[in-house]
């Protein structure tokens, strides 16, 4: 009798296990890609419960290879996150894969390994941030991904394949509304991006809404080249001729150790011939036209290091950020460095007039809208990148992937012609009121267009402390209006100067690609 009962219980246990395996097991988070190199890539996914895992993969959909070296961790009981590293891959090669846990299988997906750096292959990168859920529009991020990123790339690429040239996605923070909430990750971030992340590696950094929670560190396997004790808080990753640097600008991490690490990475980058550009990403802005309260001085220290690197090496730089829910593109005046807010990919838009706001000199473009940024990067003898803002508009005025901003930056550029001061010159006498400064027309041998003008007026010929120091852009989009519409960048009216005073003045021109001319020869005039 005892043997019969034991056999019955054992059979019942096996049957229950099989039913649980067949019915209860499910994929909570579809496969997504992490930390890719020309020869290696990490595949991660999450299931509702644990189980035996493997990845089938290969160059064809037959998936002839099998990887069973799986690292799994309990994420939110009883769910588990799994990670498999595929090794010994070929660069610039497309592979297909499927993940399996127990009897649960995913669809077949594909990815393309990064190229070897010396191949200098052109590629694309998508930058977007602050997809944190807006309860009034909880599926906005899904729209940005599917109707925005994927639709735009499919239309742009002749083959209709949105992943044809896309190397990676970077996200400067606020992936969730509340990083402490498990379903904010599964439902809001991963489920809404499941048509994108199984095909292209994603590299995020921490925003304030992640709350420095374990879910973030469980879900992502980022490069482990940051400072010891701060792994995955900051890191860098190379793709082609670009070094992407991830930073943490949150409370408790605005520390000197991170700046020291960044300075060391930039010094190393100076000597890497294959790297033409550095793209940094962190969450908080240094200056924000739409939301002044979101600004952080620490980001200014990061900018200073990037500016110095760019000027010393000739390698242009960008810092991407979010936090403010809108798009802004600015640039440093004296360095080839861009400031780019890539929000918002889902979070409630910061509207004009809604918060304390200001029009900073650094920013020629700010738009209160949904959207993302696409980077087209190329190498070879003429390395360059083109930044494209693709807008989905706002609630009142939706847009269908309208390009609202474009800027192209080259590593090697030709200076525009040095402008000539036309008037006033040769100690001419002028009224101290509404002094009109005139310079020659903009000219550039390579066909570049006039982007900016920098004027200086001073009482000393060395311009150590100029009375007038004006920097003007060819455009100034602020509050849904181009405030510089029709501006003449070769003229400047100075409203008021001191009477009976000798002044010196000079001017320089900049291309739309951020290349300055030399300063003009200084001229002198006297106010009556």
C-alpha cells in the first residue's frame, strides 16, 4: 500500500510539474541585447519562473548552434532574468536567435554584430529619453518606438529594414515612472519597446526616476570598465569611430571620483586613432531653457572636461541628456561641443510658460515636443556625423516624424574666410547711441553656410574685458517662434556706449558646422 501511495504521489508531482512547465511558464520580458562587440554579445530575457534555459542561434534561421551557459537571477519572486553571452562571432555579421526556458520559446529574432573599428563603417544611433509613463497617455513610448523610430528608419532605408544600419540605442535616464515598481519595468519600458530591443543593443544611464533601484542593475549588463565600487554607474562603449560614455548625474554620485574617471577615459581616447568622436550621456542638464529648476552644476563640470578634450584633440564631442521633457540643441561657443536634450519619449511634455524658463545664448533650438534623435555617423577620410531631430509633435499639434532640426559636424573642416570690418573704422566719430557695426559678407571656400557671429567692443585693444560681447545664431527657436527670423549676421546695432570714448571692435564668423573663422583685424572709433 505504501509503495502504491508513493508511486501515486510521485506521478502526481511529475504531472503537476509538467502542467506548470507547459501552462504556467511565460516570457515576461522578450529578449533584448546588451554590451555588444564585434565578436561577442549578451542576450537577456525574463520569465515568470525559473527553469532550464538555452539560446539557439546561427547565421540562418535553422539556428544550428546552442548555448547553455546561462546566468540567472531572481528578479521579482518567482520571476527570473536570464543572460547568455554568445562568443566567437564574426564582425558585421547578421545572426538569428531564439531563447528557451523550459518548454517556453521566444520568436526568432536577429542582430548584426558591430564592425571592427578599423573598417570605419557608417552606422546609425538612436538617442531618446524620459519615456517614463504619463498616466494620461500610458502607451506613448510604444508609439514613439513603433510609429516613430521604426517607421522612420524603415522609410529611410531602401530595403525597408529599420535595423539595416542601426548600431545601438542610448537612453539618458528616466526609463520608468518609478524604478521601485516592478511592473513599470515589465509593462511600461520593456513591453512597449519589444519591437526594437530584441534587434539592437540598448545602453541606458540612470535617471532620478530609477531611484537607484536593483531592478535597473538586474535588467542591464553594461560594460564593467567604470570605477571600482561604481560598476554600471558609469562606463564607456566603443562602436565604430565613436566612444559612447555613460555617466550618473544623480544625487550621491556627483562626486570627484566620477570626474577623475572621465578625465582618464578622455585622456585614453586622445590616443585612440580609430575614435573620431565622443558622445557622452547623463540625465541632468547644465542649462535648460524649458525648465530651469532641473539644472545641475555638476553637468557643467562634465561639459568643461568634454570641451577641453575636444579643443585639445580636434575630436568633436556631444553630451546627450534628458530630465527636461522637450528637445533642445545647444553648443559651446569656443569648442566643438554640442548640448542635446533628446527627450521626451513618453513623459508628459514641459510646455512653454508652464515653468520658470529662459532663453540661453547656447541654444539656437528648443521645442516642447515628443520625439527622438537619430545620429548618422561615418568614418573614412572625412569623418562626420549628422544629428537629426525627428518630432512627433505635441498633444495639440501631433506630427508624423517631422524633421525639425539638423546639424552636421565634421572632424576635419575648413575655416570660413576671415571677415572684414567695414564700419566704423579708422577712428571715425560716431554717436554713442545705436552704433551700427558692419562687417563683410560671409564666405567659405567649401560652401559652408553662415551659422553664428561673435562681436566684441572694448576700450582696450586686447579685449580683456569687453564692454560688448554678443554671440548671435542664424536661428533662435524659443517659445514656438524663431526669434532670429530674418537676422543679418553681418550687422549689429549697439544701443548705447559712453560719450567721448575710444573703442576697439572686432568680429568672427562661424559655420553651421561649428567652425570659427579667425578674428577680423581690430578697428577703432570714437564716440562724440
